[in-house]
C-alpha cells in the first residue's frame, strides 16, 4: 500500500475522508487483538492494579481508579477517559510491556507513513526517531488499521531533562528526525511539544502522523493549502499554498523555543539558530539539512560547564530574552 502525492494542492475530499480521526468500537476488536496477536487491552482489574501500585493517594490521583472500581466486572475493558477515542492502552502478554493501540483508516496517510517508517531499512536508521511500532493489524472488512506502539511519556512537558547536555540531546533527535522525514519526502505537518515522547532512557520520538503527507519527489517543491496543525505558520494564516517542508521548519523552531521556555534552559545559540527558521517568507527559511548542520556546529561551541548546567525556573536571569513565539 502506498499513498504518495506531489501536487500543487493536497487536500481532496477522498483524502479527507480517510484521514479523519476514528471512533472505533474497541470491544469489537478485542478478540482479534488478544487471541491472535498476544496483546491485551486494559481491563478494570489492570487499571485498579496500576493505580494501587503507582499512586500514593488514590483519593487525589485516582479518578481512573474509581471508574474501574465502579464497574462490576473485573474483566471489562476500561478505557482511559483522558485519551481520544482512537487510542486504547494495553500491554504485551509476554512481558507486560505497556503499549498503546491506535485505530486509523487502512488507506490513511498515517497508516502508510507509519508502515514505511517502521519497515527495514528505515526502522533501524539512527536518524529515525519515530515511536517504536510493535505491530500493525489490518482489519480489511472495516477498513481499519490498528497500530501497536510502545507507551512513552511526554517528558519535555512533565519532567524536563536534568542538564543542558541532555536537553540539547533531546532537541538533536528532533532535528535529526525532521531531516530523516524530509529526505524520504515526508512532511510531518504537526511538529509540536505534545507530539514528542520520551522512553526514560534518553530516547525521544515523534508521534501522531495524522496530519502528515508523503510525496513521491517528482516535483522539487510540493504545495499544500488549508492544513490543520497545532503550530500555525504565518503563510497558513494568509491562506497561501505553501511548501510543507518549510512549514515543518517553522514548527520545529517554535518547538525549540517553547522547550527552552518550559524547561528553563537559556541557550542564546538556539535563538540565533531559530531566527531564520521563523522567517515570514517560507522560501527564505533554511532546509532541515541546513538546520541540522548549524545545530551540529553549535554544540562544540558550548563549554562543558554550561553543558552540565541544571535547568532553572528563571531562564532570563542572565539578561537574555526570548523573542515572542506565535500562538504561545
């Protein structure tokens, strides 16, 4: 299966139809998932045991615990109310690894792109920082594909890296994956803080390719128009058809600056790096490869003392200032 486009305007009604967010009946797919694929969807028993093991105050932190307790059947599925309808938590039976299932249309851009990124040789490439996919389960009769992913956490938001070296390492992975996608004619089109996850071992990964597009490379500069995204570049607001790769560059710059503000790391070098990435004219923004080269050249200029520096809640204490970030 392949969904590759090169056109002056991507956004046909047929395409929109298969790229919408689904609302599956997870009970319908429980037997397929559990008996044939050796995974389990979370039950009320699983949720209760999780909260009892990891939460110190169930009255304060246990809304999910209370919901699980109020369902009479321990074996009943227990959907996480904090997740969209197309996501469901579970585990791998063999070792208890926590996983997340995502239901997408079988002919969607997301299913095609995730399949591409998760297939050798792309899967093992050192610049491929997409979330590890354990399995892809097609359900042809319903035109649904179930993507089985490892469960990682939004660490940049909830638990910032402890030192500048690790912080820059996280951003390096974001830059590298953007280069990797663009080299394979993929534009993510929703690069944002919420779409970067952490595995607890210094590995970061992109998720959520719902908005992404993959092109065949026959045109040097494909165009998109009217695309939905978290971080809205100025050309979108002007209603212009735009280069999707340069929209990614703008969003990557916003991600870098938001990360600095939220973690407390004041890195003037990153301000200089992102300035051309935020140019109003997308044609004057650098390519992902140029950004990567600039980032790689920047790292050796930062001395060891700064690299070991812990994050600070007062990131403006040295007299520096961050430029305003659109939509912040």
